[in-house]
C-alpha cells in the first residue's frame, strides 16, 4: 500500500485499557492485507479538542467510546442518519472533501446491537425496557424501533436527562415511558437492554418475574458478569453480553474506514467477520 495513504486509527475513551476494539480491528486489517495500525488511546472528558488538534495526515479514523460519543459532536462536519437521530457518534472518518479536511461522524452502535440481538435469537419485541439514559440509550432505543417495538420503558436516575429519549421515540413511532430506578419496572417486557457501565450496582434488583422471562442484553462486557447480568443469571434468565454488539458495530466501522461507506460490504466480508470473531474467542470475556 502507498506509504502516503493514511493508515493510522485508534479507539479513544476513558477508561480504555479494557477495550477489545484493537483486537477486532487489527484482525480485520490483517485479513484484508492492509498494513494499518489501530491503538487504544486514553482520552478523558475535556481532552478531545486537544487530541484532534494534533492529528496529522497519517490518521484515517477514530472509534469513540465513553465519555466522548457526545463530546465529539461540535467537531463533526457531517453526520450519517443514525448519528443525527441519536446525537451520538462512535465512528469518525477523516478525509478531504474538495481539498478541505473533514470529520464525518457515524453511529454504528444501532446496527451492531440489532445484529447482535438477532444472533441471540431476538428479531422482534413488543415492549423493551432500557436501563440508563446515557449516550448509548438513544442507540438502544433506535435498535428497539427496528425490532418493531411499540413501547419502551426507560429506567433512569435523571428524568430531565432522559427527556430527549421521549422526543426521539415520537419521531420513531415508539411510546417512551420514563421511570426512576426503584419505581415500577414493567414485567411484560420481552427484552431488557442495559446501557449501564459494567461496574454499576443497582440499589435493588429488578422484579424476579422480569428477570425470569425477558432476555437481558447487557452492552457491558468487562468486568463480567456485570451486576445486572449476575442478578439475571441468579434468576435463571437469558443473558447476552456486549461482545456481540462490539463485534458487529466494529465490522461496520471497518467498512467505513476501508470503503468510506457503512453500507458497502468488504471484500470477502464473511472471512473478515470470522477473523474478528476469532480474535474475541482467543481473548475471552472475563468470567
């Protein structure tokens, strides 16, 4: 590959040491025969502007995790539809458009979550409960809408912070109810999606009936099991961890970095996905 071609990528966030994104991306680029680098870089809240200001011409793109998915918004020149709807960017493509350096922002979390749920056998849901109202909650709400969900209940601590989810739900044709943790958790939910950090401990467990009947998809994967996942396992419920979402959203990121288009499949994409999945298998989630 031409040495002048931008070939440097990284995942940014804090904390970042636990991230498995480098494993996934490096495996993909090896499979594609690309001599690209992909690292994990600690960037704390408030530090993104400085990091972006120092990027040289060798940089091709960035993956973003907590707490940067919303902090990056003022720096983005153009957004894909998912990023516009959710107000959350987890992928940045650096390129020149008409000779001007441009940062294009994408959200691959929605597609990653939908694909991971499908792998876990969940392709439809009438009622979904979301735990948490942070940056990932909007992506989870959009994923729920793609499952044909009619009602979403959001359990959260700050109703004002969660209000944008109600408006997003209206735009998607989904009725969103807000409930504080400790309030009435709907036991008729088909799926519960936890967007809480892995170390979060709820003051009180969710209803036993809910944990027994609903599938829990926990976006966390380290430490594992999370507090929520452990309570689900204790009730004999079905639990899916966040590695599936990580895998599939990363595949869409690789499409963006390689082709510039999240909808343009990679050359021999099944082999690329298998290589990425193998990287996760060799580095299993903590038990």
